[in-house]
C-alpha cells in the first residue's frame, strides 16, 4: 500500500460533527494527487459500495483540508455531491502540521533522480546546518541522514519531494513530527528523513487563492477531536452506480 502513515499523537476525545452534503465542483484542493492513492481509493470504494469517511472542508473558503483523493475519486466515478464536515478554518483549535517522508534507499538513487530533473542539491557537513537552512527559508527542504556528512540540502525546488517519494516507491512512509522523523533515522528505521518547513493556514489560503496546489501529502490538518465514520451507500452519491455482483 502506498504511503503508510505513522502517527505519534495520542488518542483524542470523540465528537459527533454535523454532516453536510457538499457540491464537489465548488471545492478547492490544496494538494496534488498521487495516482496510486487515487487508484487505491477508487478500488476500495467501488468494491465495498460504501463511503465511510466524510470529506473535511473549510466552511467559508471551501478548501479541502482532508480528502483530496476521495474528492477526485468520487468525481471520477461521476459524483456531483458528497458528505462532508464543514469546519471554521479560523478556529485556533484547528492546527496545521506537515508530513515528513522517510526514505530507505541508497542516497545515490535519490541524487541521480534529482540530477535527472535538473534539481540542484548541496551537501552540508552537519545536520543542524541543514535544519537551520530549512527553518530560515534558505532551503526548500533537507534530506537528512544519520551521520554528520549525510545532511543534504535541496535548494530550490519544492517539487523535489515528489521525485524523492516516487523514487522510494512502495516503501514510502510518512511520520507526523520532525523529531519523530529524525529519531527514525537515528534508530536506523529509515535511512533519510525529508525535513520541510511547517506551512501555515495563510500559506494554504494563499495557494488556493491563486489556484495552485502543494505537493501531494504535504499538509496534515490536526483536529482536537476524533469524529464519526459514516455509512453512505455509493448509489446515494453516484445515482447510476451499481455494485458488480460476482
Ligand atoms: P488526502 O489524504 O490526500 O487528503 P484522502 O484522505 O482522500 O486524500 O485519501 C484516501 C482516503 O480514502 C484514505 O484515508 C482511506 O482511508 C479512505 N478510504 C478508503 N476507502 C474508503 C471508502 N470506501 N469510503 C471512504 N473513504 C475511504
């Protein structure tokens, strides 16, 4: 399965949130799609015939916070509306984190892929220098390994992360905090962690305002509560959908 997510956050209190049917054409994505994940969702939902995870959308701006592949997949299947949860993006309890991709292959493979795409890289002698450069915005991301010499700065291309995760392929994994990502590298669970600067809600708004998207699997919107699953038959969402009986 592509894109395993590792979460270090603990359990959250449960809250039942209101479900609203939303017009899919009005929604604004803020992340690119990953073909594998899109295929996976379409297979899953058409096999079961049930849609169980509502989309998460901002009330005012109609930005998709979670559910890009559900949104694109349902549209591809011919849906016009789908069940979602509308939330107030101003709410300070709604936080924004990012995902940190973990890589397990040899560095040469990644460097060759970046070079083939004309992406400039710079090797810095210490992890902290790489992390500082990302923090200050001087570098878009850093590929950080275990030893001092294995901190590599990717300088100028935000889409480099797509190339790196594609090169990692099936074994790609994402973790939810920078410290957890670095600890995976230090414990030898991963060879490299991709460290990026956290995004803000203003960044997300700005991106959608100009009709652009971040790389797939960039943001991680964090709600203070866990919310309910739903059970909506696919034929209620897609009028002429019929589950194939085998
Ligand atoms: P993104 O994470 O890019 O916003 P999604 O959250 O839409 O994209 O990713 C696909 C999600 O669809 C996965 O979290 C998966 O759990 C979910 N999913 C898989 N099958 C179904 C289904 N039958 N109904 C609802 N959601 C599903």
